[in-house]
C-alpha cells in the first residue's frame, strides 16, 4: 500500500514540479515548499490549478487514504485535487531536498542575514558617489551634501562628481562605465538635475557601506557618517577607501594623486558648499586623510 501510495503522491508532485519549471519561477533550492514562499498568491493558485489531478486517476483506496492523511485537497474545480504542504513535505523529505536544517538556513539567509550586502562590490556609480563625498568632506549630518541649497551648489557638486569619475577612470578602478552614461541616458530631459537623479538612486549604498553612507536626512541631503565630535574615524574612512579601490593596490604615486585630489576639492569647493565655515576643510583633516590613505 505504502509503495503504491508513494507512486501516486509522486505523480501529484511531478506534475506540480514540472509546471513550476515551465513557469518563470525558480525552484529554490529544488524545493517546492521553499519556492512557494517566494511566489505571489496568484502564482501559487495558478500553478496548483494547472497541476490538479482527477480523483479517477488514482485508485479509490489510495485516494481516500491520501485524503484522510491530508496529503491532498480538492481545488476550486469540482473533483480535481492537488498536494497539500504536508504531502509535498513528505515527498521532499524522502528526496532529501528539504529538511529542518536546510529550511532554517534559507530563512536565515533571506530574512536574518541583513549584513551580507556590506561584502558586495560597489558599482562604478557608487564608487564615484563615495569619492565625491569624501573629497568634499561631507563627513557629518552638520555638513552634508545639500542638493537643494542652490542651483550653484548643485552645479559644483556635478563638477566634483565629474572630476571623481575622471580620477577613478585614470586609476583604472572603474569597470567600464562611460562618462556619458554617468547620469543615465537623456538625463537632461528630466525635471530634476542629472546630479540629483544620480544621488537619489542610492538605496543599496547604506547596506554596502555598513551604514556609513547616510541618506536619512531626506530633502536630497547625503553624508558619510565617519566622524564624532569633530574627530574622523580612521577605521571607517579607511573602509570606504577600500570599498572604492577594491583589490587594486595603488602605487605611491597613485595614492598621492588621490590625496592631492581630495585636498584640492576641499580647498577649492567647500566655500560654495557649506555654511558658514566647513569644519572638515581645516588643515588638520588633511593630515588625517593622508594617514588613512598611506598608512591604513
């Protein structure tokens, strides 16, 4: 009886599995139970209906046993039946594609490991954004990038963003982003400035930078949370430089170019960006950045 019952249970299962494979839904990881967690209600309804079997396709005694054990249930079509979660579980445990340990690992990866994004590589645009904020020294909530301050300020930030692209491109750090694509195609046709559009689409950056890229102020204000009471965190700023340059080992001359660039932007642009006097444009912060670049 058990062997025959298993045969028909697998018949239900195979039909559902095949229909999922034919759909655009991925079977993760070869488990229907886990895959169903990622589907919409409509998708589940459609797939189950497509996979239903008439009661006449199963011997009466086997069919009644499966109903009693709640391995199958009737659909919203008369005399058509599909597997329940219990039925799927029984099969997947026997196939060793589902067990409690696998399920807990999946739940942990999907819902609890919220920190894994910090190990992801930055896109070219994200690298440019971070270098722009570092070079202008938007290092606290009191001295953020403010793209609504004035049209002149927005223009200066675009100049900084363009020059950050130029530097990273010259250092062969970028993966292929062309300068004309930095702000997206037809960016000039939008109602907002290209630079505002670029920085607004940075939803992934906080997680990728362990929360150091901060956009919580709203109103198109952004900063790097790398200071406290006016003191720079060398560990945090070093982490951001490592994210920008990834595995590339910069030579002494290349590091000098980065250092000179950061100083130049701070010296020449901060007066247009921050009021009344920018704390981080002081000379002592030049030395801090130098130590971070050359000795971290």
